[in-house]
């Protein structure tokens, strides 16, 4: 607080400052309960496992097409964009059956996390 904000506050006493939107959401993420933070991180790992590998992405798309799913793919979640987690989680929930089948057929350890009732 010794940089630009301190100088602005020195000149304009009533001025207030806030973090940018990305920093606000990153700070909010730090205050989440540990269980919710763990669930979010595990679901993002599942999404990124399927989307970040081209072969997995193609196989998942074929599976979704065969099952006449509402969507043909998941949304990739970059770690920086905290705001996109909601959309990524909604898409994962809508495709939860397809993702479960995909993970159990390919013997991924994350398949167990998806079926966890907790």
C-alpha cells in the first residue's frame, strides 16, 4: 500500500480502493471451507484430464455423441479464471453420467472421486 493507492489516498481522503474482480474471487476461494475447496479442485482435475489430452477429448466426444447427450464436450477450466468454474461445474453435472462411464472404462483413479457421495 505504499505505491499508487497510498498516493491517491494522500490527495483524496474519501477515496477507497478494491481489488480487481479476479483478485476478489481468488481471495474468496481462499476462504472456502476445506471440503468445498477439495470438491472443486477434484472436479476441475476431472475436467482438465478429459479436455487437456486430445485423445481423451476425442473419445469423450464420441461417447457423448453415441449417448445422444445434451452437450458434446466439457468446458476446459484454466486455473486463473475462477469465474469460469461455475459454468464448468454445471456442464460437468449435466454430463455426469457420460463422465462416469468414461472414467470407469478407462480405469482412471478420478472416477472414484466422481462417485463419492460426499
